[in-house]
């Protein structure tokens, strides 16, 4: 459709053509609002998915001060075990470090709950143990990074559940939407956290991003 269109805008600046997302999280207000505007304008949910997200928000987050956290434990673990699948990806904090930071910022930012977006079931289990009923999360299927109590080096071994890509993508979008509606956010430098940040358009009271270079 683009190739056949008579209305084409040629982009002549690198900034607009290929934004450096890794370096724009967090961002200056002007950059945040510029890209946030474009994302909200052109990334529109279907009515069904929008309703589902709003229903979940009312059910899970309403009238609560919530610290949204985005934990990418897969990358931290894969780097630790030397799986070689993390090259050039922003470095993610170890789960223990992340949990320590959550305790700190819940206190500093006066949040009684956390909303946890995770990429593996082990991280969610550890967060549930640590924060109990204060840990809010969306019921989703996640792979496990552990087998018999030990980290698994082979990615294929972790996929032991039925994969439904359409359902997974819809749940991922809902997770990201809810993360964007939290009071404050603590995140690794990752796609889900960045999307929630720009979707939120600066409405968070506080934002902290773990930035420690790339793998």
C-alpha cells in the first residue's frame, strides 16, 4: 500500500527515520511528547481489545497507588549462563537487584502495590513470595527459565507449554497498557517498558530506568 500510494512523505533526518529507542528511555519532555503523540495516534487498539484493557484497569488498578515494574529476567539469566542470545541488547538487572530496588522505590514513591510485567514464571514466583498480595499481575502463561531448580541453557527446553501467538500478543498489549496506567514505573531498558513510557506520555509521577549499557 505504501509503494502504491500517491501521498508519500520522504524523511530526511536520521532522528525521525530511525529513532534510537534505547537512548530515549527516559527522554526529554519534547521527545517524549512528540513520539508519544505519534504512538497514540497511529497505534490504536481494536474496540474489543480497548474494552478489555479498560476493564482490567478498573478491576486491578483503580484507586490504588501502584508501582509498575517491567522485569526482563530472561536476558539477565541468559547472559549469566552464557547462552549467547543477548548481544547488543540493553543490559538487564539481576532479579535480586531488581527486587531490592522495588522495595526502595515503593517506600520513596509511596506505592502500596506493584504491577508486575515479567517474561518468565520464575521471576513472577519470586515477586509473589517477596510481595504477597501487594503483587498484582495479569494471568498469563510464561515459559520457565528453570528446570529442576537450575537455570536452563537451551531456550528450546524452556518452551514446555502450548504457544498461541495471537493470544500471547493480545495479553502482551494488555500487560503493556496496564503498565502505562500505573502511578510510577521502574523498568529495565526494554521494549515493553519503553512502549508503556511513551503510551503514558509523561503522566507517571516517577520513572526509574536501569541503564547499564549493552551486553
